[in-house]
């Protein structure tokens, strides 16, 4: 797809990459993983990140068809629903296995009765490409980080979310409920690494290890050769042992609790209570 263009937006607070993928001729476009700005200290929401993406789309005269979520993020709130204020006809789409994640976290937050499948507009299937006008998107299910992770193949590019990062940062963690290091090994080794070596890899985050400059684009071949967690010749046992041991040392993402509550329902906020205020839940646990 020679006409394909990719515009990148980086949220420094959550290290998240948002992508606008568009056809420069037809102006058809999709957004991948938009961010809603959330200040944890004041529990307040703002829209700077959404507005940057929106202004780009409008200034470029693009026709937005989809907001695609690689998964229900645990480190930032999705801007998907806010984007529908600006683009009412856009569809928010996610892996059909989001139902598993909703069940797990719905129970954790005691909010199963609040969840509705209608919070998303479309569920993605691995064997059914979708079209945004002239743009064809193939979905690869890449579970492991969560049960409902997807990577999106568009032209010679794959958008890997939290499954595969830059080669010097490795792969996503697998210690969230429903996470599975064996599954992520299969997702990367048997699915992503099966793509042509020259396929461009666009990652969902860049944590800039060692303070290096922002990087978000590599190739499948580069990862197979030098990904620090999972190379082409890494065995399952090596990876699972490494991933499991490393995950035990990691702290929970700062925005885990608010993010999950919003993202498993497509960006919808909790219903207002009798006083007109919306509240996020904060489960309390005691360490022994």
C-alpha cells in the first residue's frame, strides 16, 4: 500500500504511542490506542491528547472509520469514547475475547452488572479482516499480556500493542489476571515472527530504557535477531522462566485501577451516583 501513511503521537506521562494510519489518496483512516489524559492526584480528566489527534485528522481532511484497541490497557485510560464526540460515526473495535477480561475484572471490581457488550461497537475476529474504506486491517490474536490482546497488520506494518516492544525493551509483562507467559511466547514466536522479516513493527509503548531518545519502529527481522527477551532461537523454557521471574519484581502500573475500570467498557465512565458525581472504585488489600 504505497499510499499508506502513519502519524505518531507520544504521551510522555504513560509512554504510550497512538497511531493514525491513513491512505493519503482516499483519506480513509483509523486510530490505534488513543489516550485520555487522567491526573491521578486530583482524579480529573482532560482531553489534550484526544484533541491533538482530532486536530490532525480534521486538518488533514481524513475520514475516520475505526478506533482500534490492541487490548484493555492497564496504564492509561482510552480516549476512544471521547473521539466519538468529534466523529460520531466512528466504530470502537476490540478483540472478541474482551468478554474474558470483562468477566475477570468485573468480578474483581464487583461491577459485572455495569458491563455491557454494547460498550464496544465491533468485536474483531482473527479470520475476518475489516476494511476502513481502502484500508484493509487483519487482526492477529496475540494473547499473553492479556487474554484479549491483538496485533493489527496493515500493509507491511504490524501494530503490536504490549505484546512486542522495541528490541532493547523486550516483550510485555504477563502477570495480570489472565496473563500467560506461555501464551505470549506462542503469540510472538509462532505468529508475529511468522510475518516477513521486513515487516515494520510499531510498538504500543516506548519506555526509553537508559534515557535514550524515543523509538517506536523496528522490524520483525530485528526483533528475531536481537529482542532482549525473545529472539528467534529463544526456547519456551528460557522465555517462560525469565518472564515469570521478572514479572515478580515489577510494581503494578500507576494507573492500573482506574484504567481497567474504564477500558473494559470501551471508555464509558461509571454511572453518576445520586449526587451526580461519578466514582471509580479502589479495592483495598492488606499485605501480610
